[in-house]
C-alpha cells in the first residue's frame, strides 16, 4: 500500500485510523479525505484547528438532526464529532497553550460521545466502577432487543486513544454480535488523566479485578462469560491482568506486548540506553532534555507520551516504564488468549510472537498482512478482516452452552 496522507508519521497513521473507523460509522470517508488534504504539511496548529473545525461542524449537524427528531442521523453525527475532536487532540502538545486547549476540546469530545451513547438503541448506561477511593467512569453498551444476563466484553483502551476508538475498534463489533460491552477509563487514560490527574500503573490486575467484581454483581451480565480485550499498550495490560485475575473466560491482546519500554528505546538509541543502565541519572536527564528541546516536534511527542506516567525526570520515566514487563508473571496466565500479529507493527515489533511463545496455556496467534490491507499497529484499515477472525475466535468461548429453545 503506497498511500501517504501526511508528512508527519503520527498524523498519517491517525488518518488511517479515521478511515478504518468508517466501517463502524465512526467517521465519514469523504470528510476524512477532505480534512487530510488540508493538513498534509504536518503542521500541528493546522492539524488541530482543521480537525476541531470538522468536529464542530459534525456536532452542529447532530444537534439539528436531534432537534428534528432524526435520531439515527444525530447518533451517527455525534459519534463522528467525538472522533474528530479526539483526532485533533493528537497534536495538542505541539500547539500554543496546550493545556488550555486540551481542557476545552477534551470536554467537547467527551460531551459528544456522551450524546452518542444516549442516542444508541438501547441507550448506553453511564456507570461508575468502584476503584480504591474513587470510581472509574464507564459506559455499558448493550445490543437491541436482548434481555437477561449476556456475555460481556471488557474493553481496555491504549495509552492515549479516545473512547470512541475503543468503541469502533472493539465495542461496536461485540455489540453487533449480541454481547454487552464495558468501555471505561482506567488510570492514566483520558478523563482519569486529563480531569483527575490519575496516572498509569503497571499492576493492571488491580484495575481489572474491581471491574470484574462490578460486572459480576450485575444481573444483566453472565458471570461465567466475561471476556477481556485490549488495544495498543493494553496488549501489555491484558496479559498482566490475566496473570492474577482468573475469572475471565477468554481474552484478546491487539498486539501482544511483553515489555512496554521496547517502544521507547529505538528512538533513544543504544548509547542512551547504556547511559541509563549505568545509573547516571543526572547525565542521562541532561542529554535527553537537550536532545528533546532541540526539536519542537520531538518535544511535543515526548510530552504527549510521557504525560500519562506523571514523571518529569527522563531517567525516572524510563525506570518507571521498565516496570511494565509481563515476563516475571507470564507463567501464571491460564486464560485462553488470542494475540494479533500485524505486519509492520512499529511500536512492539516481534512482541506478539514473544508473548505467544511464553504463554503456558491456551493461545492463538493471528497474523494480519499488508497484502490483505490489515497490517500496521492495531490494523487501522483492516477492520472487517480483524473482526471476522478475532470475534469468531471469541465466539467459541462466549457462545451460550445451553441448547436453543
């Protein structure tokens, strides 16, 4: 595939994600291509303003449709608006006054997703999941016309993905197959980070166990058919949680991640890694900060990727990220686990195979290739192929064991 939409690698990937979201009505192909054409130079300010303008246009259309009683049109437009606001925020740390813009546009993004959730059939239930001394916000989405306890999929988002991406990538296809779906923000993710200042943690079992407890306490959830699926960096959090939480019927990691830090070191290089391993914190911090400050684009990426960890010192940040390694606990995983292995994975190349080989229990590795258009991190443009393979596999574990009436 030779298509290129933006000079900035991350922006180019975001366009692919937006195009793929059209499969689940999370974007419109024409709107995406027109906006991508207006932002080809990779300028962060242009990216932010253009996608924000598109999002506000979609939101205005949604409001008009809602006022006219056109529920389906309103629902779809609110979802697109939420998605476009989320796409705009990718560049916020390279823009002037990033924190003020983040607060404003994230609130707009979440308000649109809330309206989308309210206009679904049936309306999503806003939930608060008890977690330590607070609550994790979430959405319980259900298929139309289905009562009683249903199989339920817990969706774990990645390091910086908006909630609409969790919906289009994993939530919508599960609901279409008659499952309930729980979308939620965990520590360091979206509203928990931006509005409450709660940062990542490596021991994700302490997040998933309260989520499972919450679901098992509901009469509309089948306690024995709860599944877990994660995208991007959740390819680490899912297996980490499974090592301790054994009430999950089956799980998916898209892709497999053994060691989160492997997505950081290629950009830093072997010399800096050697310096970090030497323990010279002062020199490491000075060298990294000088390199980051010398390039505004690199500085923006560093701020965006480090923000969820809440650690200022580069040395301390890499020390914290080194804790995100499933190797010490992988032998404790007994839950059936499907791992995607997309060709061209750029953050954790080879990680899916390494995780698969290390697992002692039931497992499946599914390859996605460029020839079928389903390559790259989280298969952005191969959604139909992804859904067919992944959800057919999940169905073998979530199917109702009782014979049909």
